[in-house]
C-alpha cells in the first residue's frame, strides 16, 4: 500500500533515552514483569471488591454471602486461566508478525493470509484500535484512584484530597513522557516483581482465615453463582473482567520481549501471585465480611498501610506508563496503515527502535484522563465504565485470530472454529454482561470508541477519495514522458525528486511545475514510499531504482509499518546522490463540498484532521532547504 500521507516524521527528543530492552533471558523476563504485566498486576486493587459490590447490589457487607465470595473468586481464577493463560499465552502469542504483535499487527497478518486487503479486516482493526484508546483513558484513572483511595484507610481526613492528589500524579506522569523513561524504566521490572511478591504474601497470610476458600478452584462454584443470581450474577460477571484488563499487553509487547520471557513471567510469578492474592482476599471476606470496603489493603497490618499505599501508587504509575506507551505504539501503526493522520513522532531513545513519543496523542489522552477523573471521582464509579472496551477489544482479537488460524496457519475451518469459538463465546458473554453497565458509566468508553471509529473511517475514506480526485485527468505516464522529452520546454541542471503515492501516475507536483515554471530538470525522479505489511525490513532491497528514459527514473523506497520513514537516509544508504537534488512536494488546500463524494459533515471532520497532520517534508524527514512545495486547491 502506498504510504504517502500516512507516515510521520521522527525526531530525537531533546532529553531522555527510553528504556533499553535487556538482552539476557532473565533480564528480559524481569523487564516483561514491569512493562507487560503492570496493568493486570494492579487489578487486585479493585477487581474483587467491585465484583462483590455488583453481586450485592452495592448493599454492602450485610448482603455478602459465602456463595457470592466463592463464586466470584472462582470466576476470577478461571477467567485468568482461560482468557489469559490458554487464549493469550498459548494461542495468541503464536500469531507472530515478524516479531511484532498487537491488534493492528494482527490485521496486517490477516490481510497477508487472505492475500489482499479486505474491508472487514480493516474495520475490525479500527474498532479494536478505537476500543484500545478507551481502555488507555480509563486505565490510568482507575488505577491511580484506587491506589490513592487507600489513604482513606490511614485516616478519613485524606478523603477530600484523593481526587486532587490523583490529578497531580496523572498530570506529572503525562508531562514527563517527552523525556522518555530511561531513568526509571530499569526499576520497572524489580519494583513490579516486588509488588507481585508482596501481593502473594498478603494473600498467603489470610488464606488460613478460612481454608474453605480453596474450594473456589472448582469452576462449579463460579458457574453456579452466575446461574443462580440472575441480573446480579451478570453484573458481577461484568466486573470480574476487571481482573484481566491488560491481557492485550501480552500480545502487543511481544516484539519488545519475545514469547518465551512473557510466558515464563506469567506462569512463574504473575499468575501464582494473582491467584494467591484473590484467594487471600476471599478468605478474609469469608471470615470478616465487613472488610468489603477495601479488601486489598486490609490484607496487610495497619502499620504497613501507608507503605502499601505508596507501593500501590508506584505500581499503578508503572501500569499507566505501560498503557500510555502502548497508545503511542498503536498510534504509529494506525498512521502507517492509513487509519489516522500522520502526527509528529519523537524518538525517545537513540538505540531502541520502539521507544517513541507522540505529543498530540499524549496531550489528548491527558485531557481525556482528567475528564474521567473529575467526572467519576472514585474508582468504584469508574469501574462501571471499565471492562466494555477491554471485552470488545478481545472479541476483535479472537475474530482476527480465526482468520489467521484458518488462512495463515493452514488449519481447517472446523479446527480453527473448534479452538477459537469457545474463547469468542466466553468473551461475548462477558461483553453482554458489561453492556448492562452502559447506563452507569459504560457509555463513556462506548462513546469514545464510536467517536474514534468515525474519525478513523472518515480519514481512510477521505484519503482514498482525495487520491482518486487528484489522479483524475492525468495523462498516462509513458505518454507524459514522451511529450515532455520532445517538447521545447527549457532544461535546467540538477535532479528533481517528485513524490507520488502511485508509482504509475504522473506526480501532481511535476504537472504543476511544468505548467507554472515551464521548465524540466535534467534528471527527474518519480519517488514512491511504500509501507509494507510487515513490521520491519532489511536495508538490502529497501530502495529500487528503475530507469524509465534518459531523463526519468522511478524510485521505490519501502519501510515496514513499525519503522520510521527517513527517505533521505534510505536514499543515501542506496548510494543515491542528493547533493544537487530538490524534493518537489504537493500541497493541497481542501474545500468542503456536499457534491464531491463525502457527506458535508465528514468534510468538516476530514479537513481539520488533514490540517492537523504534519506535512510531507516532516513526514519523510526531508530537509527544508531541499523541499519545494507546489500548491493546488481541491474540493472534496
């Protein structure tokens, strides 16, 4: 697919160097604990509490029953086993797109498996990406709020300061993104590993409060709870899904750490620690139902409350950092795949390719996170908004995984369905349970996801229409070259490089240069930048040069969808002489019109998006002193 208009400029941030991904197996495994499992590792702060609150109808500990506790703990344990362990750790991590993972990476894998780009895979990818952004907005808010709320157990006097303190932490977190995470990332793994150990110890100390909690390992308790509690059971089921928020990170971060370290960290530490903590919370609640107000922090002695609140806050900051980094990565993939405008991207590491910072996305996320904190004010209120985006994203992953298993792994349709259908069925049940929360806050991620999907669809539709309009009436390339070389137009020395999205078309800038400047350079290069449906390419074969005639050449430069398209660097690496070259770029002034293809309301969405995007010289890192822009007015 042509990449003109869908890639972005990459700069080196003024300070910071992004965290270096360790190279040894155990260092990779430790890094995985900090980056991949930070989000799911903070779920015990609120998952069991909110699930039981939903089961009791928020009536409090007086309505809590043994059946509820055993049922909800059982549901949480088996959700971790089925969704995370079996689906993601065993199956989804096999969907390796040249070392990369994530929803949009899975889209390109599905397209490659089908042999062409299909509307359904692109639509699924856009829905998945839109829901991921909704998750990215809610995760920092609910995680930090739930940690800071622990201060109320130290003393109720902290109650009025929970929201202001949470906002200060979140604003600081987003403000430091531009500097990278090198100075603190080395601590992410050890701190998060310590957090998991502390959670496991807290659970172990209380399992003996009521050893009957071990019966929750039997899935019959979970199934019986849902079957016998009607709507309350479904509401609790929706809240249970809070325990696996962050599971998508296992796949999204595969390119940074690899399958084996991710699997080792999950089975060796993360899953046992989570299971022990949930069992400990359940045993404590069986013995002391009044602890329902905040069962996580009550696992620990009163003298450790303040240190635990501080540790929990640090853990939630790490979890939020991982989600924000994921938002930058998926934004970059979306730009390359043509579903988002190109925005300015800054590299926060001179050595690590994956460490980037997208200012526009960063500040937009901060605004949205502040809005949800002010709007919902507490983690319990925000819990109603959580889960819908995550379950929707997982349904998308399962749908795309079926295509990959069938077409790419060459499984028979029956085998692919037999393996994937149970996961999809379970996730659809969870999605339906979370849909019950729409009136109570679930509308927020749905609203965000719908809005972002409309923007992505408008951008994709608008760029395709714009390409179609710009190509109308252009002469065939061979005919144009024949006329240009035989015409009496004056020749000027040097090389003119004209960027075009279609290698078979005459670039608009070349047509306008001849029309207005009435000159032709000695050497004219028709340059096309292509984004391949693989994450990265080797330098060998990246640049293809084809001589069309004495004065015209066609050059194609290829980049993977996870790469940063620096065109001059790629040309120089291919021994292309740029000393006497000028890049001619087209600039369009867009005008809305109800008769040009897009509905007028989409015009008023697409045009501001196009204006907000970085220009082509920024997009491909073309030096300003070598760029010549030729403008045209286009009605769209």
